[in-house]
C-alpha cells in the first residue's frame, strides 16, 4: 500500500474546502505506508513538565509517546513572527492570523467562584490538568486536552492549517494552568412513565427529608423538583467516579465504586442494587437495545489489580449475567485501562495494541487481536462499530493511525481511512454520521473531520477565527487504554454537526453559542447565542431540533431548551426552579432529558471527610 503524492496548497485561501491528506484504504492493511517526503526541520520544543518519557522498550501500538526534540511543521511562532513562516502539511503554507494564545492559558470556570466540596481549586480527589498525552491521576478517557474541555482557539490570532481533511489551529505553548471543569451532559434513553407528585422520602437516599420542601420557592412556569438523592455509599478517601446514567424503561441506573444501582425514574427510590466484588473500572456509553450492559471490574482489591473482569448486567432487573476475564494477548497486553463499547450484541474491549470482542447476550468471544502491523486499540459503538487503529512505524514520535468501520460479528474492516502521519485518532464525536477528532500532541493541534459511509472524506470543519470551540470529553485519563466515545456538548443529524463554544467572559457575565456546521461542506450554517449571562451545551437531537441544557448560574436555575434546525434563539421547554440553583449547580454533572423530565447526576462523589461525603447531593430530577 502506498501513500498518495504530496498535495499542493489549495486555491481559495484559508477556510476554503481542502484536498484531504487522508485516504480511504482497502480493509485490513498489512504494512505501514511509505514515509512522506522529507521537509526542513522545525524549531525544537522541550517537553512540558509531567510529559511521559520514552519507554525502554516498545510494547506495541498506542503506547503513550514522549515528545520528541523536533516538534514538526506548524510549530507555533514567537509573537510578531511572520505567519507565513509557519510550515504546515502543505510545506510553506501561509497563515492569515499569526500565532494565537495557547489553549493552556488559565481559563476561568463557568460560574466564577463555583461552590462545591473542592473549594476554589479542582483539588481534593480530583484529576489535575496536564499536558495532553502526559500521565495524570484519574480514571480512563479524556479529550484532546485532558482534564478540561478541549478548546479550538480561534480568537484574534490563529494559523489555520489542514490535515487529513480537518481544520486545526496552531497554538503557542502558553501557560498550562488548571481550569475548573464545567458540567458534562449526555442523554439518550427510552422514555419512562409519567411524573408523580414529589416524593418526601425519609432522608436515607430515597428522596428529600420530609421537612425540606424544595418546591417552596417555586415560581409560576417553573418545573417541580421531583426528587433528590444524597450519597449513601462509604467511599475511599479520594472519592469515586460515577458511571452512567443509563435509563431503561422507568429505571435510572448508575454505577459507582463497588455497586451498580437502579432507581425509579419517577420518584428516585431505589429499585435494586448489585454489589460488586471490587471497584468498577470501565463501562460503555450505552447499553444494548434490550437493556443489557457489560462493565469492567477490577480483578482484585490490591494495587496490583487490573481492570480485566467483565460482568454482564440486565439493567431492567439488576440481575447479574455472565462473568469472565478478558483474554490476555501476550506480555504487553496491559489491562490496567480498558475502553468498552457496544454495537448491537457486540461488546468490544480496547486497550494498547490489543482488542477483543464478546457477544453481550452470552459472553462468547467473537474475535480478538488481528494479524498484521496495524492494530485496533479503541472503539466507538452505536449503530456502527468504529475502530481507532495504530500501525507500527520506525519512529514512535511520528505515529500512523487509521479509522475503520468494523464488522461487529467478525471484526473485519469494511473500509479504512488513513490521515496524514503524525495525527492520532482521539475521539469519535458521532458514529452516524461519522465525525472524528484527531490530535497531534507534539504540536498541540486539533482537527475535526467528517467521513462518508464508504470511509472517504466528506468534509473538514472550518470555524470562524473569533469562535473558540469547546467539547467535553471528561476529566479523567488513561495511560494504557483509550475510550473513543463518551464526549458531550455535541449533537449531530444526517447533514449537520453542532458544537458549543467556550464561555465568553468579555461582557457582564458568561455566555456562549451553539454553532451548526454543514457536514457536506464543513462550513458554518448558523450560530445560536445563549440568553444573556447564560451558557448552554448540546445534549442530543430530539424531533429534528437540537436539545440543549442551559446551565444554572448563581441565581438562575438550569433549563432544557431546543434550537430549531434552522437556528434562532433557544426555546425553553423545562425551566428548573431558581430557588434550587445552588443545589443543581453540581461541581461536575451529566444531564439526561427523557419523557418530559430532566435528571442532573453528579459524575463524581468526593469530600474531605465521611460526614461531608454522606451529605453530597448525587441526583436531582425535575418535571412538570
């Protein structure tokens, strides 16, 4: 297999549709592509603090690499340097905007001094921001800029370049200060039953205490607080991440630490609880159509335990199904971090240089590690099974990745798309339509492209220079594994992709926009601004409209709203009470909207002592 010849700079200036560097390939390539032509060296770049060191031996594909001495073309220029001197994939391609401020400069949180158990810093028990690709404390998964929502810098100064059919903005090193994470949102589910009256509960996790009427301050037109739960699990010192929520029928399910629990979506009361023998360590984004899921469980309770046990659970009943350990493929099959995804009745298990797939219904292994130089290491599920693939190269600092659509029964590739060497498959934002995020860690670049049904390039997303795009892929990190799915703040339909922008703090309060991109051209279709001093993020599509969450502020409750497919202002469909905004304003949360009710679920529980831990609000539900 050979790479296409070097492309010439496109006509039409920056932002015009570009000829892709990536190509659609036949299934299952057996050898890496030929090396690209040699280009003049770029200025050296020292690795930032905390970056990983080159391992003494090369264990396989996808292993975290150390930043090299040569950062490659597109290296950020010093202030005032001529933008035309920034070489890119097309050699001496001029850049119109110069060098931008880096995405690592300190970014304020969504609400200034946000209340929460962590105080003013994302401190106790919370993963800290680090350079992309550097090991950091935390669990598994994350976006291009681990530990905080990824941002494409498009303000004032940016050099717009092209790789593999996607756009990116070359960024200067800048500061690498932590940023408070913003709320995270997700929500695809089957509708539960209608909302009952508010559950008064007994203060033991099945609702609010009887003398705490959260609806006392509710105004006309505002939704009711249907129920609220507090933490009732004794957690380790650093707290625990929350997996889910998954809504199956009238049951809301979440997993945390050593249990998976189902709650009534109607009143918040516990319906079932399944204890686990060790910590829960991985989960797919969604269950099967009939409510089955397979989670990862540590194979012991010591520091030497791996995330290698699989447990099937029926989310409808809470009953445990089959359990087995992942088949290990050799010495370098590192099972400390795994990524799980479900497509149809297939569960995939991705990790560094290895992969397996099992049938969800009975646990039968369907396929394992394929032969050849190119190996899948992460998957995204749903209506299609998409794999991120890494190919063996002669330079660990210059990787060759691929995207494949995989047959969920046999594991064979239906097609292969190969981006320009050096670019790594980071996340799949949407499986159908297929929208993929790529990063180049050495040069701190980010690209987004859309692919057609046959794996050929559909478009590259081209944003306006004044817009700073953001996406939230979680706050945790995997050293030896990667979760390809699970990002929020995004939505897509057949021909349009929707993203949020980073918070704009230039006015009297924080605000942002949702921007729609035409997937056939990559160009902006429209922009919808959030209400004054509010921020919003896409959840998913509903009835042809973009469903968004208007995030709570210090004095305004959150809300569920829709944006028409033609754009315009968001239209509120469920306004949460202003009187409970301080409770709703979780430090970090996921949002689900199903059957006219909204659920706000904390995605991490942690506190400085046991007493505060038991007072942590974990879920709230709103409805009319």
